[in-house]
């Protein structure tokens, strides 16, 4: 929980802003691009940072300096992050999936089946986010 404070106190957030600005600014300047690229980045991060909370926190801290310049509400980033961190492509990626597999002694699901369902979730997540963009415009969350 103190990860944000540590990153700020050592100056990591400012350094990340300087390093990431040329890459992140174009992505965050268009909500349509953001709802496609950001989930994919989060999916890739989950292969390294297993915890959903840690992944979400790290992504959010990296994007925090960009909040004032975004043409949409930062709440949308929170929504995108929250829906995108919950993937289970590999066994180690999601504690509830591991618990469920252990409860049924892996007799009701295969690893290949789990990977396919996670891939399906990722695709549906991005499609759902894209479908939400017009609603967000109507709600005034996008300038």
C-alpha cells in the first residue's frame, strides 16, 4: 500500500513521467486508442507483476502525472485498469483461479481451457470498453 509513497519520495514518478511522456502522451490523447492499448499493456504487465492490486497501482502511478493533460476523466483510467488486471492466462496469475482449481482437484478445468477463457475475457474486456466510449461521451466524462 505504501508503494506510491515510496515511488514519489525517491523521485521515481517524476523520472517515469519524463521517460514515458513521448510514448504515453499520444496514447492518452485519444480515448479510443487508450481503451485498446492500455488493457494490452496491463495484460503484459500481469505476466511479471502477479498481484492485481500491485499491477493496478503501478500502472496508475505511472499514469498519475498525465492526469492534468488528459482529454477525459481520470476515473475512466481507473475503470480501464480495474477491468483489465483480472486475467488468468497462466496458473500463477490469479489467486481465486488457483483456489478453484485446488478445490476441484483440477478435474473440472484444464490449463488450456483456462487460457482460452482468459483470452476470451481479454477480448470481451476491450470490446466492452470500446462500446462504453459513446456512453462516456454522453455522460460528459470525455472533453
